[in-house]
C-alpha cells in the first residue's frame, strides 16, 4: 500500500500554503516533509490523511496486491496511522482506556492487556497509570500515548507530524523505534523541522 499525491495544492483564500506537489510513499521507506515553522507541514499532513480537502489535485492510496486499486484516503482509515500535536485524547480516560476506546471505534477492539502492552512499548508504566486520567499526565507522557495510538492498527502508511514534540531523549528513541518498526510493514510520512528526525528520511518534500 502506498499513498500518491498528484499536483496537490492547498490555499486559504488568496494565500497559497503549498503546491503543486506530486510524490508517493514507498513501502519500507520514510518520506520526510521539511520546512520552517508556518511553512505548511501540518496542513499538508492533514490534507494527506483526509482531514482537509485539497484546493486542487488529488491524493489516494494504491495497493500493489490489487492492480488498478485507487482508494480515497478517507475511506481507508484502517490503513493509516496518525500522530499530531492537535490529536485529542480523552482526558477523563486512562491511557489504556483511550487506546481501548479508539480501537473499539475503529471496529477492532482490543483487550486491556493489549492496550497496556502498547502503553509499555512507548516507555510508560501501564500499572502505575491504571488509575491516572490522561489529563493529569505531562505533555511528554501524552505525546507517548499519541504515538501508541498512531500504530494501534498496524497501519500501512504512518503519518507523524512533529512526533518528537515535548519528548525527552528516551522519548525520541521511542520515535526512532516506531519508525524502524513501521519500515518493516509499510511507509512513513514524517513532518518535522528537527534535523535528527529528518535524518531518518530516505526522501524529502520541502515546503
């Protein structure tokens, strides 16, 4: 499965944010989206995942296992994962309960043990967090929960928008581990202005 953008543009009124852009993800590789603050990285990622409509151009998924398949991203939510600064978690739920909720909404419910295992994989202590609501976590801890959410469905294409935001050194290693794991099952779109994170990219789109 790969994502293909063709002559993609996005404007807000008279202001062009980006475009035209044409590129495609490659299974096993990381596509970096580089640019300074305000250059449109987040807008591009939101357009790619189907949260914002492009002003012109197209973005779709193609599957080599199904010749001729051309699917809208919005209709293939189970094939993508997403982590971004404005991804909202439910503050009254614990981290594990958040993952259980999102998995159930996606039609792929998981047991509590699986949710806690995923919390542990991003460097958090699931036993200590069993009675702590997400709103009481630090920003870095919430970012780790978002990372756990992003790979919840073993996506074919993983979108990471500023994944190292508010993370310490150990948290950055979690990001690297997730990217390494994703390479084995699909592709990554990594939007960042962090040179260390950009070094993970095999190809780049610069805004």
